[in-house]
């Protein structure tokens, strides 16, 4: 079973299973219109973890602020076993991900 953990940002939390992850993603993304998360760079950390630098786009429903105007540089760490993602750790702040992993950009 997959689990997801959002380490920081406005909606930190932990979700389990596909249904839990879908609910968590909805809660995080619902304040935005046309929300998109796109990969910028992939780094294999070891045989089971991949670090992905991502950027987001979309517009905040309430303020109308474009997400890219907030200059959020995020990162995700995917844990993979037997060809399947078993865990996802999402970071709104790339620096925190690098610090948690003991890496430097």
C-alpha cells in the first residue's frame, strides 16, 4: 500500500492508500484553478529513492494570484520497490528536502 507525506507548506499531513492520497491531493489543490505540477529534474538517490524537483502552476481561486508568482521551488521523493511507488514525500520547499536528505543543491 502506498502512503504519502507532505512534510511542510500550508497543508502538511500523511495519507494512506490510493483513496487517502486522492483526498489529500484534493484538499491541497482545491484552492487553485488549473493546478499543475511539472517535473524539472530527476535524481536517483539510491536503488529505491528518486528525488524530483518540481514547479507548480495555476491560479489561487480567492486572490487570483498566479502560483508561479509565489516562486515555490518544491521537491518530491518517490520510494520505489518492485517497480511500484510505495511512498511519496512531498516538500513545498526544495531546501528542506535537500536538508532532510543530507544533500546540497
